[in-house]
């Protein structure tokens, strides 16, 4: 049985709420199993991401039309109201009557008795479609949390670390559509060759990236169907992750260890900078994810990557003191990639408190691989100091054979200290942290 876009979006939101399932994976499965067309898939993705990006704001709008707190609504009814409110206030091309009608129809499928309430609330909201209710809050941080739909704990941290003005810029950037960044596989082509191939695939380039060998596109869809992808002319990786590998100083004939490697972007970047000469050992705790690296390497024409599964908190004795460069892009809260994975903002902060300890363990174990004069590159896709600078300082306090080493990445960022915090609004990239250390 085929699905329409709104039904699919609702199923993804329900799965996320009930099972913490990744919405993009739910939609991907629905697309394969329920004959969801490319057009409906695109709209479903837009609605789901839009709801997750604006959930607290949508709840605020809905609350202005209720005589009870939104928390008292049946969860599936609230899901329907949220996806409808998002369409009303963020998707101008969809007619109001269509949004209301579809919502009532969905409600009759999931909760018949609530269809009247849904109809009444959405009709009230549709009257203010061009003039949504103003967010009224006593405290500026509460207003920011509601307006940009970020949990208050995260707003507090960002204001405390970066100030009110920068915090708001970060929150606003988190709610923008990120697009997709393609890194050129210079083993097979150059940037002009990739662009020409993408144009023949019907893909328009939105802008050039900041690495000199990357482009951004805004279209969504299955990129694996592109001939440029099948021929291995590019791989997907944000510019700052690519920059991290360049900062490490990877060169041909080196031995490089990538200790938290899946899905493989940094291993691919290293192999390309090495001109496919040398050795790369890619570790990951999940064996299944290593197949992504093996398959990606084959597609890109890379032959120097060897994969190993295991917990990177445990040092492998056979690699001690052997690596020219160790890349440690460790598990983190992901606060820097909220624009790509909007569900991250709803993580429980309590669950994140153990991360710095894990990050320090991985960094300490990885340091043993670095030979004298070699480089240890620590990175995360978060902008919280407790996962970044504080981890580095704890490591350095116990490892005096390592020193910070400055590097250059872009005129937009200062990395002369050996550490760089890259905020997402500066150059339209992921939020990221890079630290370069050399064993002396």
C-alpha cells in the first residue's frame, strides 16, 4: 500500500517519540517498503525536519488555541497538530484548507474522537497564518529556547560560553537547511570535472565550499543514483571535517590511524591527500559500519585502507609507536550538527555527561600509537568546551610528551594556538572542534 507524504511524516514522528528511532532511517525504510514517491519523500523529509527544528515554537502556537496545556493532549494528536502547524507557518505554498483537511483525515485514522479538536485548533491557527502569535516570555533565554526550539539547558550553555548575540546566531543557523557538501575525489578528477559531471546529472551547484575542492548542493534525493557518485568522483563530507585532515598534515607514504572512522570520511580524505600511497588503518567499534568504509573505498578507487573492529578505548599493541598521524574524531554530543540532525537537540543532557570521560579514554589510548615526532589530531562535531578544550587540557596534564601545534585552516578561523572552535554560522559549516598535538 502506498503512502502520502504527511502519513509518512507522521509515522516517522511517532517512531521517534516512541522508540527514539532516527526519523531519516524510518522515512528511508518507508520509501523502500511503502512505495513512497520521490516527490512525497522529499516533502516528508522537509516536514519531519521542520517539525523537529520548530517543535517548541509549534507547541507555543498550538497552545494559544487550547484551553489546556499541550502536554495534556494525546501524543499522536499533538504529533498531527505539530506537523500541521509547521506547514501552516513555514510552507507557504500549501493551501490552508488542504492542511486542515489532511490533518482531520489523519486524526480519524489514529484518534477519531479528537478530530473535532484538531479541526478547531487548525482553523484558528490558519486565520493567523500570515501573522503568527508573538512569543511572549519573561526571560530572554526562555524566549530564545521557544523561538528556536532548543532546550533551555543548551541555550544556557551557549549564552554562557559565547554570549547572547552569538548564541542566537548559532540557534538560527541550526534551523536552516544545510544542503549537502561534496568533496572532490582528486584521485579521479578535479573540481571542474566534478561540476561538469554533476551538471550532466541535472544537479545545480549552490556554492563552492571553503576547502578549494568542494561544492554544495541544495537538492535532496538519493545521491547514490548519480553517475558522478557511481564513478567515485566525490564523497559526502562537511568542509570542516575535511579541513581537520588537512590540519593534521597527511602526506604520501605515511602510516595513518583513524581510530573512530565510520562512516569513513576522514579515512577517504587522508587516502586522497596521500595519493593512495602509504597505509591507513581504520578502526570502529561497529563491524557493520566498517563495510561502509570498505564499499566507499572501492567506489573511490582507494586501496590503502584496512579496517579493524574494536573499542578504541583499548590500545592495540601491534600499532604502538608506529603512526605518523592518528586521527581521533571521537563520539560526542553532536551539538555542532543539529542543523543536519535536528533530533539531537532533544537528547537528555544527563546522558551526555559521561561523554568527556569516554573521549579522554579514547584520546589517551590513541596517543600510544603516535611515534616520536608524529601528530595526534583530536576533533569533535560539538562546540561545548567540556567535550573539547577541557578534554585536551586533562590529556596534556598527564602526557607531557605532547604539545599543542598551531595550524592554518581558513582566514575565517584562528588556529594558531593549536585549537580551533568552528561555530556553524561563521562559514555555513558544521560546528566543529579541531586540536593538533605533536609528540616531541
